[in-house]
C-alpha cells in the first residue's frame, strides 16, 4: 500500500523508492494496520519532500520475537538535506521545523511528524530519528504486536473485480443504518450502481422497526457503530437476541479502527467489519461473501456502470476531479465514479454539517464533555474520509484517541486538529459557491469588507493562523471580485502555510486601495 500511494510521487521527482522487508517476518499479527500505514505514508512523504536526488528506503526488521509477541522496527531512510544535531530535539512537536527557511522552500509545518510520533506512542511504541546535515535522515519507530491465533479472524484477500462483469450485487436488498445522511447517500449510491437496492435508517431503533416489519426483507445490514438514540452495538445485540435473526449478516461500518472497538463489534454479533471511508471494491467483496442474490427479485434499474469499457459506448474515460487543497480528489473521483456533481453535493453537505465543528469540540472539552467531543470527532472522521481529507481524518483520529485514553493535556492536539480543519474548509470554500469568474451578479459585484481584507493581510504578514479563518469569511467576495482560479491559488498557498506567497497573491489580485491623499490634492 505504501508503494502504491507513494511510489509515483517519488518517481515524479526522479527518486527511487525501495521497500526492504526480509523473509522470515511473522506472517499474521494483531494490530492497527491503518495507523501503521498512516505513519509510514507520513514519513515517506516527508522523505520524498526533503530529498532532491537519490533514494528513499523503507526497511522492516524483527529485532525481538517469542511465541506470543513480536517487536517490529520500521525505518524510513533518505538521502536528503539532513538535520543538524541541535535541531533534532525539536522534531515531533507540532508546528516545528528544524529551520524556519525550510517551510518557505519546501512547505509544511512539522505537523505530520508530531502526528506520527503520537500515533506510535498510542500504539505502545517508540519513535526517533538519526540524521546528518547534508547526508540524509533515518526516521525509525518500533512497535509491539501480539501474534495472531487460530481464534483471530484473519482477513480474507479481497479480489480485484475483473472488467466487464456488470453490476456485482444485482438482486440484493440491503438495510443501511447510519446517522450521517452523507454516509447514507454515499452508500445508497454505491449499492445502486452495483445493481442493489438500499433502505436507509438513521439510527438503530429505526433499523429494528424495519426489521420487525420485514424480517426476511434484507440480504444484509450495513450498521454504523456510533449513533444517537440506539448505537450499532445495541442494535446488533437486539437483532440477535430480541428479533432472533441470527442468520442475517450484519456488517459493521465504522470509522473506529482500534482493536478493542473491533472486538466489541465482534462480541455484539457482527459478521464482518468495514472501515470508513468506503472502498467500493472492498464493500462489494464483503457483501458478496456474506449475501447471495435473490434470484426471484427483479434487478433495480441502474445507470450505465463504470466498469463497461469506453469502447462499448465510444466514450473517453472521464477526467479526474480538479485539485482542491487538503483533499485527495483523485481517489475521490475513483470512489465516486467521477461524478463531479455528487462530489460537489458532498462538499456542501460537509461544510453545512461541520462548519462549527472545531468550536463545538473545543467547547465540549472545556466543559468536561469528553464523550460528546469524541463522538463529534468520530462522526467528522467518517464524513471527511469520503472527501479524501486524509490529513484531517488523521489529526481527528489522534485527538479522539487521546480523549478516549483520558490524556490530560489535549491542547497541542486540539490546535493541530483546528489547523487542519480550517485548512480543509479554506480549500472547500471556492467550491461552495458557483459565481462565473469575473462576472458580477445582478446586484453588482459584491463589495469586499476592507477591514477584514486588511486583517487578512496583517495575519499573513505575521504568519498568524487566524488568516485561515479570515479567508473563509472573505472567500465568496474574493471569488466574485477576481474569479475562482485566483482564489484557488490563494487558498492553496495558505493551506501549505506558505504565507509569503499567499500575501503576494493577495496583493496582486486584491490590492490595497490607493490613498486618495489629503482633501483638495490633485
């Protein structure tokens, strides 16, 4: 997965990316694969960013192992700029880089290292770095794992769908239970595209009512775990114990990835677990494994499926979505079958539902409402993942885990989350309105608030993160004045925290009004 995600990025810069995992490593271990992947992707991404020529190498070693446990060591080595000894001690702190000029040259804040270090420590590991200035760096971490046993459910390989198969879930009817209408809409659309039907419920109690009325009506239930009214675990237990539907497959669909969360879902009676955001091929593979099509049921009408070859319809493959700061739009395009209108609808729904999420979470924490704050982060992670907002999902996950672990000082993680969240909202803002570039609306060109514009200039000049919030409030007027491309360039620079470039763009496209001089002057 690391090779798939980062290999092309390295090759684009003319770098080699080598994965060195020697034979003899333990085959199956119990741990958190998603968080391990996030740490490795962060470290490889940093290595590629700071390496101009040579090689990035990922090495895996097994320094310690016995019959029950294994300790793995991961190293990400580069031939990049290196780090001076006096700066090594500052790495891993949020918003810290070894040299202030580095962020101007390469971009970034050091936040990825802080998140990686924290994830490793939450998983019980150790994190460090060895480096020589001008020679390169090796970031390393060690993690403990338990060996998998015969009682563990080892993941079955997910088959890659062959082209030309047509809808793969034709004739099936699924019950989708999720408190987020964005997630319900996304799943309904994915299932419909695969030839299935979906009935939607917003919480576990509504799902039980539907199952009482139609106990044999569904091939499987896709069940979110954290929901109001009745959560997914309670609903699954009721399906098994109260409704006696012991043969009905229940697939947990959750943003929770910790081992204890997965075990709680298994104990409640779920058959399988899928992680948010949805991966269409994995979703189909799991549903095919657990549910058979209803032969007597007529298939639901479906649009022309994405897997039909372009030659059949004499069409070109659709283009990728445009780049949006903070989002992996290429992956989103693949997941949504390149449906730009639907993606725009998801963006707007996300902004409408979560615009004040950072403030609400901060307030919950200040008032001691930790469960509410953790639940809000969990919900946000599930919906942000659908947009490809991976950095935001990661910082929200770290903060949620720290809240659940009752970590006393959450301030650095809360600030990191707030920065990522503001950056994503800033990237979304140009796409939440649709003015024609450079053309005023019927009421005339929207006036810019001169005071806010001056405040934005001042914040950028002083490297103040308040600039991200100011951009959100000004963005519609900025777009109407100069068009979307100019705003996109400004938002992209601010998302990279390249405030020098952002200030230059702001002055170029939205200059300060000329001083008219004293009264009576020519």
